[in-house]
């Protein structure tokens, strides 16, 4: 006879390498059922994009076999419940707001934001995307939604809510949906800040695990407005390897670390890291320099999330309104999946630390 206590004792030997505690203590083992030799339970992860899913599942399996019985027939279901940071006074149904930022335009913020959103949604997370780039909103083009206009709905208490547009499993709102695409700088100063705040407060987002925000380049009003108005899970910094881009990215990154802003930096992504010609797939040409993003991450002691090469399928995907991550077989889609996993992992680690630091409010 196998007892639940035996199985739980065995699973106490499996540690989550990020959270540095065992799975039983972390309350990740649910619905344990035992019938004769059949042991089944659910492993509840902190994100469906967990890069260690398979590793943890195997470790659980081995632990039960090793510590309980070689004869045990073990069935493990994997689910997830995405955690959130502590400060959730506003936007209760939105668990984690992720800012995608850079010092410069044209480095691939929108490309990264769109493909991360698609990858997280493909993993099973509920995902929203806000395009807050007042200078050049590109979500309408990247999602083949040029000219689209979100509808609105009245709530019971008479409030008007903007309905995000759904595409590829993501809820989207872009400043571009509300402006004439051919008008130069359609949004100015306070008007832009108010418009962006409305995209958060006055939209019907429903429940979201991750809300990704594609920020304008630099460190302007929009950054200040968003970071001061909403609880932010963290910022993902996109750079390219050229010195000019790195110099600007450095300033962008330093802004999040300022005491008055103090947003966790989830890590740096180096985009356009190298060029590989289609006919020579094993050759990498570091035309803009090598490892600039990696070194930047190191100098700020933040994680390096990965590099993305220059490939035509990325440009083509963006221009045609079908981001490359939708094509699961594409090598680049795999890179985005790995990067998204690391982003989700960093958020889960940060959220676990805030919970540990505030045990009394954790259950709220
Ligand atoms: N790794 C890449 N390989 C090829 N083209 C890319 C890559 N990253 C971005 N692009 C293209 O470069 C242009 C600028 O990227 P975008 O994401 O709009 O930058 P940003 O939002 O930072 O201004 C777009 O046309 C996009 O498709
Ligand atoms: Mg952009």
C-alpha cells in the first residue's frame, strides 16, 4: 500500500531550482490520488511558459519511484497558476504587466513584444498587448489590423469600456487604432499620457496573466506615466549590438533602476545579434559587433535573456501581419519560446520573493 504521506515525503526531495524550495513546501502538488499502485497528482507551476516543465515532471516521477516504490505507476498532470506581484490595488484582474523598452527606435521592441505575446499565449497563458508607442505604433501592421477600430461597451454602472481586439489569441490595443496613420506625431504631452492610461483603465481586458506593453523609445513622459500609475512586474530591455544603441539602452535601463521608479529589470534581449545568410545557415556574421547586449546585462547585474539574429522571416512576418512566432517550425520561433520562458521565469522568481517578504498579505 502506498500512502499520500509517502508520496509527499518523496516529493519533498524535488526542489524548484528557481524558487529554491521543494515542491510540497511551495504548495505545487495538488489533487494527489492513490489507487493501489497508481499514483496521480497535478503539478501546479507558476507559469505555463515554465522552461523547466519537463525537468520537474521527470524529477517528480523519479522521486516517487526511488523513494516510494519502483512498482508505482505515476501520472502527472501539469497546470499553472500565474503568480502576481504584491501591489495589485489597481487592475486586479491583470496579474503581470511587462514593459518592453529600449533606448532607441528601430531596435526591435515591437517585434519582441509581438512575438513574446504570441509565444506566451501559445503556451496557454492569457495575454494582452498594449502598443503605447506614441511616435510609431506598429501593432496594427504587425497584426494585420490597419484601419481596425475597437468597439466599446457600456457597463452596468454606466462606464464605457473599450473592447480590445482579439487576434492570434491575444487581446490587443494600440494607440494606432485611435489615430490617423498618416498624421505625423498624433499624440502630444498630457494627451498622450491620458490616452495611454485609458488603454489600461478603461478597457475590458478581463483576466490576464501577462499584459505586455510596447513602449516608445527612450525615457519620456509615457514611461513615467505608466511606471507611476500601475504596478509593473518588470521591464524587458531590447538592444542591438552597436555602440550607439548600447549607449542609449544603458540610459533606458538605468531609468528603471532609479529609486523613484524602481522597476525590476527582467533582462536584456540582444536583437539583430548576427546575420546568417539563408544559403550558409551555419555561418554567423557579427556585423554590428559581438556580445554587446550580454555585456550590458552583466554590467547592470541583470539576466541576459537571449539573442535573436537578423533574418528575413522576422521582417517579412512583421510586414505581413503574421509575426514569425506563429510559425512553430521556424527556428526563430524556438528562440522566442526560450526567451519567453526566461521572462516568465524571472517574473515567477520575483513574485515568490515579494510573497516571501510579505507573508501576511500573500493570501489576499
Ligand atoms: N531580428 C530581426 N531580423 C530582421 N528584421 C528585424 C529584426 N528585428 C526587427 N526587425 C525589423 O526591423 C524593423 C524595426 O523593428 P521594430 O520591432 O518595429 O523596432 P522598434 O519597435 O524598436 O522601433 C521592423 O521592420 C522589423 O520587422
Ligand atoms: Mg515599435
